[in-house]
C-alpha cells in the first residue's frame, strides 16, 4: 500500500484523494469542496438565470409553463431509477474510503451505476412508448407529448453522470463534478440558442422544444466528460470494472440503503406532481382561463422561484459535501465532531437565509420588474422572501439526516410538508388565487425546519 506522502497518483489522477491513513472530514477539504461547488453553482445559476430571461422573451410565460410541467415527470423518473442509488453510492463509498478500502468503494460504485443505468433505460422506454398517456391523462396538456418523447432520452445519460458525481463526492473531490456541471450548463444554453436561431431563420414557431433539446445536448456533454475522467482514474489505479469481486453482496448493500431513499424521493415526487398538476386546475377554479393559469404558473416556476433559489448554490454545495462527510465521521465514531459540524452548518445557512430574506423582501418587486419586466413576478418574489431562512436551512438539515442513515425520518418530514402544500392548493387557491399557494409554501417550509431540528436534537446518532 502506498504511503500518503509519496503517492505519485496525487499529481495525475483527477479523482485522487489521500485515501491512505487519512483523517476524514478535515475542515480544509470540506471548505475547499464547498467553495469549488459554490463557485461552479453560482456560475451555473447565473447562466441559468439569464437563460430564464432569454426563454421568457422567446417562448413566453406559457412556454415556460409547458416546460415546467415536465419537471415532475423528470424528477419522478430520476427518483425511480437513480436518486436513491446515487445517494447510497456516495454514503457507502465514503465509508469504505474512511476505513482504507478504496477497491471496495469502487466495486460499490460500479455496481450502483450499472443498476441505475439499466433501471433508467427501462423506465425511459416506458415513458417514450406511452408519451401520449402521460401528456393527456397525467399532465392534462397534449402539447407536452413530443417534449416527453425527447426528454426520455435524457435519463440513461443522467443516471451515468449522477453516479459518477456521487463517487467523486464520496472522496470529497468537488473539482470534476463542478467542471462538468458548468460544462453541461454552457452546452445546454448554447444548443438552445442555436436551435432558436435555426427556428427563427426557417420561420418556425419558437416552442419549448429548444429547452428540452438543449437539456439533452448538455447531458451528452456531461456523460462524455464524466466517463473520460472516471476511465482515466481506473486506469491509473489498475482497476477493472469488469472484474467485480462481490457484485451480489454489494448490490444487496446498495439496495438496502437505496430503497428507502428511492421510496422517499418517489413519494415526494408523486406528491409534488399532484401539486404541479392541481395548481393550474385550481387557478382555473379561481376564475382564470387556461392561458392565464398557465402563464401564472410559468411566472411562478420559471421566474420567481429560480431567483429565490439562486443563493441556494451555497447551501446546496455544503449539503452535497456534508452527506458523505457525515457518513465518514459516523463510520469512524466521531460523535462530537458531527455535533460541531451540524451546529455550524445550520447557523451559517440560517444567517444566509436571513440575509436573502432582507434582500428579496425590500427589493423583490424591483427585481421582478427589472429582470423579467413583470410586476407579477416581483410580487411573488416579495412574498416568497419569507421562506428563505427555512428553505436554505432545510437543505442542509436533510443532508445531515441522510448522512446519519435516517432516510425514513426525512421521508416522513418531507411528506408532511408536501401534504401541507397540497392542502393549500386545494383549499385556498380557488378562493384567493396563487397567494394561497405561496402561503402554503411558507408554512410547509417552516414546519419542515422544526421537524428536522427536533429529529437532530433528540437523535441518538450522534
């Protein structure tokens, strides 16, 4: 076994991490990874933010609404095929690295990636062949049928990309996922703009197909670069993915952890899908016609929420690094360190949320008019400002609970929050319009924060 100080791989391997004799969860590695992810996330969100402005001016609020209707389908397919497995890869591989067994970590990564890829291929085929059913019967919008067929090609690619990212995060290496994330966004926006120019030159109507086409191109770029990096990594370590030693035991370990996580994501996605489908219908019950309801939905999901979520690049980056790091600390028995990290991370996220509340509360209306030329978007941003402290805190607390091996608790809490939102959609939106939904989001996020904090304060681990 190579010694820590003399390992030549550190200079050539993009996945290299001082795996031998190391003390995990060092503050330096955590802060470095968080900083890298934050910078990449901010750049990605900044590009995406101007991309949203571009789309709002090209496909309009209705087009944004149509493209956003696809999000529940996309999230559900990823939840069924990949989300639980990629989280399990990150946690289990991190634990293997923590005890000095890198080959076992790689075996778990390959096993999980194969499983996620095969599942995503199967589900994508079902989605493609039944696109008319999902468009008409589920989304209640026939215009999404062609978009669903094109979107179905994304999922196998996304499963590979996501699992490779999780393996990298298990080693607390953020450089590769960050670079790939940025590359994916640049390709996505570039191809969408190219499609816009092609449609414009041919006199065709500009539709949300430019959004889905750009997303597919971005995934292709992400997968190619990810496979090149992990292939180079395996070559340096003389590791062959075709010589798995414990495929069945590793598969059992992965599914033992991924099944609760998958059920968590599937249930939340189903509830979120119900919410997304019900909201335009309840807006029509409030008195809007179909076009007005879809426009309001597009303004909310395509303009107001992306701006509210923009600062979450910081909390998302911290949570991505936290989950495998907490798992490593738990494997090594460092309970006091877990408590310290939990308290500090929660405090910083809360302070960020309070700062963002101040910004969006006092300047949200101006930002809506300046950025989107939409007073309606400004009003939504102003109201949504109150969720910032809870929203950013919940991302971190959920990551910590998953790192401690408590996906069941997260499931119960998130389901409770989602049910609150659906209740507000059903009961208040027909009476007071979209404001009822905004109030429901605020109450659900605050309840979720309280439940997460209670679970951590009374947890036996640590």
